């Protein structure tokens, strides 16, 4: 299976047209993915549910055949209130994220994605338990905060004990396709009866099949291309991470990646 991470409605449309099995819905993927707006989640859920009704997924779908799509993708929502690679959250930050879960849970999403660490780079069992309990009965993926943990084996055992049923990991390397990352991911698959191991980061059409052949049931990819934005004449900057381009999931890359891992 293929989970495509997206942070816009355009990317969601492309991922669904490309027959992605699941969508991880975020905002700000350039920052590693943050909690998306309620409006984005609502629009994507409507599109997914239109498949069950055999309708075009979106009003922009005038000349496509998406009304013939059969399988509704699962909609998974990132819960992460801020940037930063520490994943060590204050009480106020946790209150914010628990409120997000409470609101989004009522919308009918299929899964949440979350991770929290202590200042010792270990699993924050206290706050993770709060999230699992708040999300119940909706399942929760532990995200790539795992890749920062000091001891991956201790970490995965804690993650399983807490009740997470999927782990997103790059094998504690920048790219999941690195040799050392592949070795760790293969060792983590020994736990696949208790938790689903989903490789992500650097996973693309060229290496996706190798993870399936290894024993992974699902992979995580953005299937992205660059979309250039109109140039700003006066060079005003509206933030600290301005760019002249954004990334958009590409329908053809999604479809070809699905075909590759299904062959």
C-alpha cells in the first residue's frame, strides 16, 4: 500500500486520482508536517466520501473519470502544533494538540499521526498515553520522532506498549534508502505482528519496491514535483522560510509508484 503525504487540496486531488491507498494530511510539509486546518481536512474527507457515492471527487474534476474510482483512501491527520525536531512538548502545547484531536476526531478521519519525546530523546510515555486515550478508538501512527530516539529497540517496545499500531521511520537516517537505515528497518520488521512498519523519507518510485520486497506492507512518500510561484516584484518576505516554489504531489508519480509496489 501507499500513503501519500500532502499539505494542500491540489496535492490531495492528485494523490486520489493516482489511486493512493491512504493520505497523510498535514500543513507545512516543508517544515516536516504540522496539524492541518479543519477546512482542509473537511474538504479532503468530502472528496474521499464522494468515491463511495461514485461521484467526481471535487468540483474541479470536470473532464476526468474520478467518478469511476472504487476504493476510498483512508484519511490520516498529522497532530503537531509547531516546528522543531525536539518533539518535546509543554503542557500548553499538549492542550492545543489534544483539542485538535477532539475536534478532528468528530469529522470522521481514519487515523491520527503523532509523536512526543522527553528531553532525553526517549519516548514521552505520559503525553503519548494522553493522545492514545483522546484519539480512541481511532488508531494512531507514531511518526519520525522515533528516528531521533537514542535506542530504537527500547523505543519501539514502548511505542507498542502504549498502543500505537503503526510506526513511520526513516531507519534513523536522513533517507530510508540508506544502507544503515535499511538494516534497521529490516530488524524492526521483527515486530510487525505487533506494529506496522512504514518506511518514509527518501522513499520514491525508484526504491519503493525494495521496501515491499523486504516485508513492509505500506510505504510513505510525497510523490512530489516542484511548482513555481509568481515572482514577487518588491522582494517583501512574509516569513522566515519564504520560497519561490512549493512541492505538489503528482498524479502520475503516485500512480506509477502504486504500480511499482503492486507488481
